[in-house]
């Protein structure tokens, strides 16, 4: 008969680590909020927090996957929300199936260590782990967002929703705030359900409400006289109480223990969106079907004459014959033209100010078994200019309703043991080291645990 891990280790006989994810929270914003009344829990973290950099591109799927694998995109293979088929040119939303390397949960599980994970972005469909997992954004359904599967009906009955409805909420602040309160309440109830048995080693709890609020109402949080400031700050005070819910439980844990808190990117107020494909088209690098795209992500409109095209947010791919079915560029031509495009982008301006902070060569950013799928260029804009790469936008510069944008710097990080990671992947590496696992050494079969079942989170 197989026994639960809790049969062999007691509640107090564990080396625990708790991770609090605060999606989209920059250190500067954290300190501003922490100075306000009603943010005592955030203030506790912000007092000794530091900043780190996001993985590039500074998107949630890239960064949460880097955290979850302790590796960069060149290893795990996730470069954005979307991916393109090199033959059909169809563009689809990526998911956890494209992750090409074991996660930290896999590596811990092979050693019999139990992980409980709540609301981790880009973890759908949920893969089996030694423990329990509830995936977050962009999971389209609850059924495949959980492991074990027995969690799905329980969460459905509890009214658990994966994400707030930002489509309606973008134009209806009262509705969005109500939705965010509901997701906070759902996550708090699930935290209590997963936590209380204490038969776990790693606990990951991610709050994405800040990212959703900041995308649509960032100025309301920053500007003292904004008409929605009071309502947004009230919502964030509820968010702070949820942080306190975690800290209170962490404080009650016996030693040895460790607490990490991190964001996946920073945030800034959005002044304008810059569509890289519109710019490439104006410059003659991108040539699309005269009939036009059928929708904003219609990559099938890319013609053979195209030299380069972009995907969100600012990933530029040279139209290489060695990579794409309709590509005509030799690798030598592609490398030369990529340099020309990078130089031209460095001179692109908006109202007299440079659009780009930096244009990186993909080969300089990424290495590993998935580096062959990397973009040729990765653009990092200056704060205020949000890069996009649609196929149906007529203008290079425009506004489309959002008021907040991701930034690659000023990313919040806190560690009760005061580690100093440079970027998000390093947080995953710290987790592995906590249990004496070398992040750079592949696992071998001697660490596998086959005769131990994870504890049932519903028990």
C-alpha cells in the first residue's frame, strides 16, 4: 500500500519555502503604496525589498515560466503569449505544453518534496506534479487548469474563477473592481484549503489583481486627483489584507523556513502604443496580402516579399528561408538586415523622444536548446511607449484604451534571507538551492520517488 508523504514526515519536520507572487508590481509602486495607510503588510515586504530585471520580452508567460523552470527562454522555449507556425503562418496562444524543460515542481517532486501552487500564470494545461496545482491566466477552462483533476468540481462549486473579466471591465471600472474582489476572495479561500494541513514543502501563491488593475487604471493609482483613485486604493487595501493572510500563516510556521516575494515585471503609465508591424510595413520590410488580414493576429497575410515581421510585444523575426516556408532571405542577408532594422529603430521617435530603450539581438539574449526558436531582435521600449505587433493596425502610434504597460526594470523582489537575484529565473534557482539542488545539474534517476503519493489537498 502506498503512503502519503505526511506519514513519514511530521508537520514540523520540513524545510519549507513560501513564494508570494505579486504580478506586475514594481518596487517603486510598492514603496508608494506602502507609505499609505492600510498597507502594513506590503510595507513589511517593501522595507527590505529590492529590484531586479524581468526576462525579455517582459511578458507574464515568459517570466512566470522562467521562475517555474529556473531557466531562461532559450531553455524553456516560451518567448511570448503567441507563437507562429513556420509553415502555415498561423498564430496561436501558447500554453504549458510548449515548455521544454522540467519545472522546479518536477525536480522537487522527484525528491519526494510536495508543492502546492495557486494561480500560476502560463501553467495551463496543468501538468501532474507531486502536490497540487491551480493554473492561472490564460487558462480557458477550470477542468484542465487543476491537478489533481478532483479539484475542478470542488473549485467550481466554490465559485472559483481564474481571472477577472477585463473585456467588460476595461470600460466599466465598478465591474472590474468587483471582479477583482471576487478573485481575491476565491484565492484566499483556496489558500486556506491548501495550507492548513501543512503537509507541503513549497507553497506558491500568485496574485494577479495588480496587473489587471494597472493595465486599465494605472493613472488612477498614481495620480492623487484621479476620480477613480479612492476606489482603486480601496481595492488595493483588500489586496494588502490578502498579503497579510499569507504573512500571518508564514509567521506561524516552524523553522527552518523562508519567504520569497516577487513580481514578474514592473509597470508604468502608458502614453501611446507603437505597432512594430505598422512601422515595418511603412519601411518596406513587411509586405502583406493586399486583401488585408482577417484579424489582428492573421499571420497568413505575410507574403514572400517580406523581409521581417513582428509578434507581440516587440519580437522581430527575419523572414529566413531556413526557418519559414515562404521566407527568401539567406542567413547572411537576414543577419545584415537585422542590424539595419535595429539601427533604424534606435532612431524612431515619439513626440521628439526615442521610442526604444534598446534593441537586442536575440543571439545575445538567449542560449540553450530552444534558442533556435528565438526572435532575431527583441525591442525594449522606454516607459510610456507600449510595443505591439498586430497585422491590422493602420498607424504606427495610437491609443487603444489601456493606460498601463509592462516595464523590464524595477521588478519587486523580497527574500527573508536577503538573496540578490538579477532577474526572474534566478528566483527559481534560489528555490532549488534551498533544498540543496544544483540548478545547473540535470536530475538523474537516483532522485526519483516512485513509491510516494502526494498528500490530497482536499483531505
